């Protein structure tokens, strides 16, 4: 797929109205736009950090709680202060933003305000026409800006079928302090929440550590993608965490055509941990063919079906660690027993853990962190 227009959407802090933005996101996707969705109740700092790391062309904010003049203006100021004023700002708020408010907001750096009654197609056309090629060279680029732009350039090369040749590969044993962990599993197993809880523990246990997350979501065939993993990332909104969302852009298997080279770049950068998360996968083999991934984690939920289904899940043969998440469900004990028997048939060292990622201070997630840091 060619490189689509890429934007960030979010709802401000103290605002939980997400019905409108979810509807708009879906229409943007149908018009070939990649949407990084940050979710609701998000601060200025979260929005600006995400916009820079994701290297988006624009930020779209949906505000229904009032305070829009101040909030939009502060986002624009923060982008300018960071030297990222090439990232444009637009948004709307139904009937809460007046024409007079919009005039003030435009003076403060807001590019466009959409009012109630604007057709979704009109919004999508505006975004495609104005935010496709907004990037310019920044005079004072921060390390995150440089890394984000380098990742964009890699994706663009693959989109144009102009690969830079085989990237310089480093074997796992030569990565120094960097530890690369791959997470995969079926959709709905709770991979993103589990990773977010793992990141919280890594940040607490290693106060100087820096973490990178490379997360994937599927592209709609012939259209864009909803990159929504950040919406459930709470603990990972931290200046010591660099997160990048990628779309599969037509490739099957849970990863993007550019994943290998992007992962190699992150592994060569100044991170202590690099976490790779795939799209929700089915019964096929592990997507981690790149030698940079040192540890492979398969996340499952207890409702996978019968024991026969376990025999067909090839990923169980290749994972270093299998996590049964949502283990507070009624079938969890039986699932752990069945998976344990399945792993014994492989006759290799594989670890099995039970977690409830949504639970505060879950002991299973603590054990996962021990394993990652070991």
C-alpha cells in the first residue's frame, strides 16, 4: 500500500465524550487515512508527546466539555515550543464551539474547526488534501523527533517499493543491554493491557531505563487503519517510553512490511527494552522471524475452544513464554492444565504464567516482569 495520510485524534482531559470521535475515525479510515487514536481524557503533554513520536501530519481534537479555546491553544503552543509546529491542529465540538471561539482559536494556531452539520466526507477530504505532505525539516529536532522521522522514512521507502537494501542486522547476543521481547496472540486476549502493566513495572524497577514499543494494527484492504493501542496505554504515557504504531499495509501475518527494519533501528537506539506487539493473530506460526527478537511471548485467553484447537495452534510450539491472561474467568484453571499438557509435548523449556492484567498489582504480571528482566 502507498503511504497514507497519517493523523492523531484524541479527546481532551476531563472529557469522556468519545462517540463522535469514534464515528469520525471510522469514516477517516474508509477514506484511506491512518488514524492513531489516543483515546479520551488526555492531557496536552500526552497529545504532544504522541504526535511527535507517531510523526503525524496533524492532530484532531474532539471537545464537548468546554474549555476548548484554552485547551486547543495550549496544544498549539506546546507543539511550537517543541519545534514541531509543522504538525497541524484541527478539531470540532458539535455546538459547543462557536464561530467567535473558532476565530480566537485560529489566531492561536488552530488550523481548522469543523462545526455541527459538517459532512463526514467533507472532513475526510479536507484532511487528505491538507495533511498529506506537511512534514518539513526541523532546525532543532529532539532525539524522539529524529527517531520518529527515521521510522517514517523507512515506512515510506517500503510503500514506494524502494527499500534501502538489507538493514544492518545485529544478532541477539550482540545487542548489549537492549532486550527485545515479542508479544503475539489472538485479538481480545489483552496483549496491550498486559504490555502496559509490564511497562509500569519496568519503569518502577529500573528508574533509568528507557523503553520502546512497536505496536501493530491491521489495515483495512484498500483503505486506512485504526491504530488504537495507545487508547488503552495508560502507564506507557511516560517520557521514558517511546511508542510507535504501525499498520500492516496489506501484509498478512500480523506485522508490516517495514517492521524488520524499524525494529532493527529501535534495537540499535538507546533503549533498554524494545517490545514488539503484533496484530491479533490466529493459529498460524509466530510472526517473529527476525533474529532481533530474543524472547517470544504468546498471550491467550481461557476461551480458545476445545483441546483439539490447542493442537492446531502452531504458536504454542514456538513461544518461549505462554501467558493465560484473564485467568479470573471460570474456565481458566482447566485452560492452564490443558495448555500445560500441550507444552509438555514440545519437550523444550517453555514457561507458563497466569495473569489478570486489569487487576491492580497482579502477581502473574510481576512474574512476567521477573522473566523479562532475567
